[in-house]
C-alpha cells in the first residue's frame, strides 16, 4: 500500500470490488480515479514540502481532491 494518505483504498475500504468493477465498465469513473490519485499525490507532496506551493494552491488542491472524492462516492452509491 502507498505511503500517501487519503488513498481511495483508505477512503472506501468496503467498496474495493465495486471500484474495480466500475473502473472496468465506465471510462468516466476510471478517469475520476486517475484524477483523484494524481491530485492526491500533489496534495501529499505539498503537505510534506516535497514540492513548494503557496497555501492558496495547496487549498485549491485539497478542494479538488474533495470534489473528486464526492463524485466518486456518488457514482459508487448509484452503481
């Protein structure tokens, strides 16, 4: 498992099978997962100071991560 916090496995531990199935069946969902992972990695790099960003940029990244997570959760509930 990744050392990056807020991975989708941590956020949705009971939905691993549903995530895998939906990822294979729905290109939009698969893209959301990729986007979430990319933004989450950027947040982690900003929080650990591996990548220098302003506080505003860091907050924007957190908001984007939250928005992606919300959309993923909506799709999981609808599946």
